[in-house]
C-alpha cells in the first residue's frame, strides 16, 4: 500500500539578501536593496526521497544576486528583477520564479557627491515583484509605508448602525494612514523609476487635495488618478490602514476642549484594501 | 462617456483588536487574543459614490468582538472565529467574512491559581483563520514562531552546482528554524485545543527524531506525520526558514577548530514552504 | 590660540556579536549569546589626531569573542564575561572594560539529546554585565522580559488626587508586567546558573503569592525575597512596567458587564523602577 | 530585629504617552510626540508599607500631559518639557522630575495646508530630556537615527594588531552610520527648534565634508563643529554605530571585482560613543 499523503504546492528560495551597490556619485549614486527569490519546479523527489539532484542551493541564489548585481543592477529594480528571474529560469528543474526587491532609497547630500542620506520620509520603501515562467510574466511595482495625514477634508457619516455601534458621525475628522500600493504594468515604461516617482506624487497629492467620505472613497480616488495619469499601468491595489487618532476629552478636567489634542493609537486599526483596474 | 476605471477586489475590516478574557483559575484560565476581521460584500458605492449606507463601521466590529467575547469566547479560538464570522454574515451587505485570531498562550503558575506565565516558548503563537460566506466555510488552525534546532541529524549533499555555487556539502549540519504551520480541517474535532497541542507535539517530535537530507524533506516528514495522526485534518502547509548558523573558522587565529562555535545570522535565510495533503 | 573644545568621556567596542556554541547533548547542551564589549582607555589621540596606534579594532574584538568561546565558554555567562574583560584589559591602552552578554536559553527536547527548543517563555532572556579595570570589578546578572500577570491579589487605592485625576480606586485589579531585574553579586556563588534559576523562581513566586497595594510594593516584596534567599547578592534593581488591561464597558451595548473582558494596551504604561539593597 | 533590607533608588512615572496636537496649517502645523515622565521623591512608604498617600497616579500624569498640551504645547518640545517638569514638581511628595519627549516630525505637503508627510528621513526623531528639582535643572536636546553614509572620505589604518586581528587596513572605505546625538544647553536659545535644525545640518555637513581616519575622529570633528557654531550648547555626546558594509568577493565566481558590491550587515556593529565639551 502506498503513501496516502501527497506533496502539494511548494516553493523555496532565499530571502533577506541584502545588497548595496555604488553606481557613482550624486543622485542615483547608490542602491540599497533587500532581495527575495522564490522558485517552483520539479522538486518532488527533494521532499519525498531526499534526492537533492535538481536542487539549486539557496546559498547559490544568494551568490547569484551579488554576482549579477555588479554587471546588471542599475537604478530600476524592476529590470534587475527580470534579470534575476530569467537567470533562474534557465535551470532545467525550475519552472517558475518570483523575485521581490525592496529598496531603501538614498539621495546625495547637497553639494557632497559621495555622501548620502535617506530619500524617503519615514520608513518608506520602494518595492518590485517580478514573476516569470509558470507564475506568468508580470512586473508589479509598489511602495510601502508612505505616511500621510490630513487634519481636514475627511468625513465619515451615514454608516450602518446596530446595537454595538457607538462611533459618532464625523463631518470633518483627522485622517492618518500608511499607504501600501502595488501597481501592475501592462506595458514597459521607458523608465520605471520615473513612473514610480510620478505614482508616489499622485498618491500624496490626491490624498491631500481630494476630500473623502470614507477611507474607501479616498483610496478609490487615489487609485483612479494613478490609472488616469499612467498609461503603462493596468491596475493598482491600495492598502490604507486607518491609524486612529482618538480625540482626548479635556472637559473631564474642567477645561474648554478646543478639539486639537489627540491620542494616536497603533491598535486596533481600520484595515482597508481595494483594487482599481481599467474597464 | 463613463468612467474608464473599475473597482476591483476590495475588503475591509478591523485589525489588531486585542482582547483579554478571564475565564477562571488554573490551566485555561485566561485568553489573550489579537483579532482581525475582514469583510467583503456590496461596497461598490462606498468607494465610488461616498455612499456609506451599507457600511458596518470598523469601530462597530471592534465593539462586537468585545461584546461577543463575554458570552461566546472559550478556550477554542476556532469556535470563537465561527461565532464572529456568522455574526457579521448576518448583515445584508456582507457576503463574505474572514476572521483571524492570534493567541498568546498563558498557563497558571504552579500552585497559584490566579497567576499566569506565558505557556509557549519564545514568541510562539497559536492562530486560527475562519472563513464564511463567499470565502467558503473553512477552519484553518496554525502555529507561528515554533523555534526548534538540532545539532545533528541534518545533512545537505548532492545538490546542483554551477559557477556561483560555493556552499560545501554537509554530512551533518546544525539545523535551526522557526516553524510556521497552518492546517485545514475537513472535520470538526471534539476539541480544537487538544488537536492543536497534538499537532505541535508531532511537529517538534518529528523534527527532533527524523534525520533529513534537506529542509524540504524534513518538512515533508513532519507534515505527513501530522496527517497520519490527525484524521480531522485535510492538509497542512509548513514554512521552515533555514536560520543559518555559520561555522566560524578558528584556524585563522592559529587555533585548533573543534567545529563547535557558530555565528547565527538573521539575514539572509533559506525560505522553504510546502503543503502536504491527503491523496 | 588652541582648540577651545575638549574630548570628554568616550568608549567604544563591538556590539551585537552573536555566538552559538555546542557543548554537548541534553540540558545545557548549547549556548546562544549576544555579546557587547565596551572599552575605555587612552584613546584621546584617536579622536583628536586620527592616530590609531592605541586602537584595538572592533573587528578584532569580535574575532576574540569567537576564539575564546571555544575554550572558555561554559554555561555560566558571568564567567565568560570575566574571561573577556580580563583579556581586553591586557592591552596597554585599555583601562576599563564592560562586557554585556544576553543569552537566549534553550533546553533539550525530551528524549532527543541533539534537539532543542527555547527554555524561556515569551521573549525572556538571561543577561550579565561584567566590568573590570577603571569601571570597577563587578558582576551583575539579570533577566529581561519575564512576563507575569495575575487576575487577583493587586489593589490600588488611597493615592493622591487632583483635578486631572480620573482613575477610580481598585480593590482588586488585573496586574500584568514584564519584569526586568539586575542583581549585583558581592560574593562568588558556586554556580551562577543555579542562582539565576533560583532568583527567577523567587520573582515569579512572590509576584504570584503576595498581594500588593501598588506595583512599587509588589516589587519591593519581590526584591526583598531575593536578597533574603541569596546571600551572594548585594542588591537588586527591578523594573516593572504596568502593562494596563483596560476594562471594556459592556453596559454600553446593553449587556450585563461581568468584568471579565479587557483591552490590553501597550501604550502608555506605568514605568516603575526600584532598588533593594542590604542594610 | 528590623528588616535587614533597605529601599534604594527608585523612580516611577508614565512612559509612551502619545500626544498629537494640531496647531494650525502649513509648516509647524502639527506636533506628534511620545512623552515619558519620571519622578523621584518621598515614596518610601509606598514601597515598604503599601501607603499610597503621597503617590500621584501614573494615570494622572498621562491626563496631565494631555491637559497641558492644549494650552502649553508649541513647536519647541524643550519648553513643553519644562512646563511638565515644573507642574509635577509642585506636588509636595515629588522632589525631582525628568521628562523625555520624542517627536516624529511632520511637514506640510506643498500647496496643501492641511495635509502632512513625515519631515525626517528614515526613522529619524527629535528628542528632548528636561530635568528639574533634585535631578538638576537641565535641558538636553537631541536626535535619533540620523542616517548618513559616504562612499569615500573614510580611512582606517595603523590600528593595533594581535593574533586575533584579521581586518585589512583600508585607505578608503564605505562608512555608514545612524547618528545619535544629545546636546546640553547652558544658555536659553531664542528658538530651540532653529538650533535643533542647525545642529542637524552641521552634523550631516561635517560627516559629508570632512575626511576621517576613524569613526572616533569623524565624531570628534562633528561634535567640535557643533560647539563652534552654537554658543548656547555646553557639550554634545555623539553615538555613531559603524554599520558595516562587507565587500563581496566576486573573484570567487570568476568575475573581475570592481569593488562596488557590498553586503550590509546589522550584526555585529562597531559601537562608538564620545562627548565633546568646552574647555
């Protein structure tokens, strides 16, 4: 009687490969990346028989990232992702590859071509996810931890109420979030970095300029504006946690409450995700 | 001409809702949970028209978790997840619910019925993910950060080599990992907590007892053993990051190297995932 | 005219040196340490003239930790700290050394001599700080993140009240903390590890068994009990953050409130520190 | 016979009090602070007798921070720290107060007076520590996580060598650090925020412009430049962890090594601290 259990989906690779490259001086002078490679393929016997013949060691994957970084890594992480994905697909046992790259952006210090400071605000990161082979050929770019807040221009009224509802309606509330966005390309832009910067600007600008009646509407307005301005992008997925700032009731202390003091809380948070795509 | 953009997939809810409940004294006396609720449904107009009529406020979701915790939360987080999912599905606008619960386990201090210390080792957590409605009715239980290591009983040889391969073959290496496991039930066990404990034991025991020729084989042996011992479980997905311990070459210092001193590194790590299911 | 600025206190060293050692099998079979070395001495010209002659490179300090770990590291981190401190004091330019060691404890899996799981609950760590030379010869041992909570046996009443006070008096409240403790030896115990275990037990036991009227009183009772039972300890400093569990008012939802559901919050927290020493 | 144990140093307060204030629009429009209050005083009986009469509850301290924030919090956190310290010193039982404030800086989005993005790069924070009463009257301002790196202009040669030294000499290396700086005022500047910005600029500029022969020399040059330009500052303490970027040896893969690819590592790191004061 055979083994009644079956190996299902499996993938493996190397994660958290940190690579730093000096391209030159001034703006775009350095790259600071964390790379993750994941592969699928004919690895059944590795699991079930301890046969490592088809296996590319994850240590080899790490070495490959460093080796290819010297010749092939420029400022567009999307293109480096494609280089890596194509490389690993050449192994006969590997049928699909996903490469994720996270970049910590740096910019040259004014007037000092060899010195750099972080370019992004907060813990902001640029990301890219490139797939090839059985995963499909896709390039998804994105941003993490894009912090924005506004003290006006956000309302939240007219929502459903039941016996557990205590939230008052708000005609104008403080809205704070840390935007996550991922956009999929259906064309190849001339310069992924330029598009990335433009998307970032659009997200911040639409958050700032457009009043909204919910986080959902705010996100939809932002996503639509990105699609409207970027023809090479097919769809965009946005995550906008509602990072609550609780009003502090100062009347408890016999004070006049001017509505200007808040308690920011990390937990819990509203957790809103949406995708906008072309018709 | 209409809007050329379309709202795609969207979901929203409340995340990081922390709830602590005192059931009584002794073992199982307290629950310490972090709950995440995500809902899908007829929320198009919320995004595109700013019409909040169908929207259940995430603040209401938070309140609901606390309200239902008093009456319905016992020691089985899977059952509490079902209670919450069923509750939110009653709203006409909500068509699908996913509830994720993470438990920090506590155990009574010996001889002190009202005092408790963490039950798990390290940062270990028990988790459950319950879906209902359009997501399908599923119960997935799991564990996070189950740390194990062994100083013998793991080899890694015979893998593919190319010009970027520098890793030596290892007949017996130190293997350290932080197991993530998620198992889906196809039946309803009498006591989810008992099954959870048994699965945890099997994972640790098989890691310790079974020699392996790769992390993949180790994981497959562990997953198969879980299915073999737990008839209510349909499949199990295991993540086993290879947390490398680099041998330190003491011969550089003119010392005899006994092979007992290592440098643990967090980055990079081998990233291995696999599923085992029934035939 | 000379430079009007003066170099003041300075120190340097290597931090976050991670070292793992396999001693053997079973209990006490492995050590998993993070070491920090800090040195002071005659390093003025290093700062003011760029003269590195007296400087021991921090890379050398790292290598030294690994080299000495093979021969000199046993299960007592206090003794290894003394070995390291004595070694660095031999350099003529170094006049004072402080070595801090943090241990993640592991224990053998029952019945599997080569397999290990974390010994401590939560993120608990054993620590030691050893100083020599101009810092004075001291051995301070300690513990970090010793999580305990009790659902009864803690009151807080009779405190000072002013116009900003809203906290109600509590005859019996839930008390949760993550104990930090550091104790200084004035003698050399036969086995530092045995004393460490005994102190840990005393802290947990006194927290559990002794009712208290404030976190301060709880800490004082615990510290006194440690001194009473450990003659080699001269003084102990305890930090006990009050990790608040806010009662959730369920009467807002029309429910009978049984007082069993709480919202744990990480921020803010009461921050209590005290030292107990011998008369 | 009396109790042979004695209460030593003790302090208590509230930590991680998060307060957000809307001042208005545009630059300086919002404050985002985390406040920590620590008090010492006549609290012996609180510990030893459970007598809470002299105790100001930490919950009251939290309320006070919010209450005073409305009227007294402007853009200078140093002045708000003084307001808080003076307030708590008025309690007869409190003899010394230390207030620590950490600010996450925000700046208005160009052209949008109510919308804000983080002002600092990375996880940078502005901090202040104000003491009063028995702690002495002091104002110390500072910065955390000021990330800078340079790809040239840093050498490290001529250091001491022993049998454990393997580090090669470096005529020109990559230098990366996350600056911590704390400066003590001996005068009261017209505008603490302006001085803070000027000190930040000086630190970055001197790091970028001045070549150095060690992290120590780099720090001394930076600290001296701050004192030279800011007459109200008495002394400055700088922490400069050496965040190593390891060269990756590409010749192992048969490649020409151009010296441009590095592996950044978080652990271990060189840990350098120094103070510069006036003669």
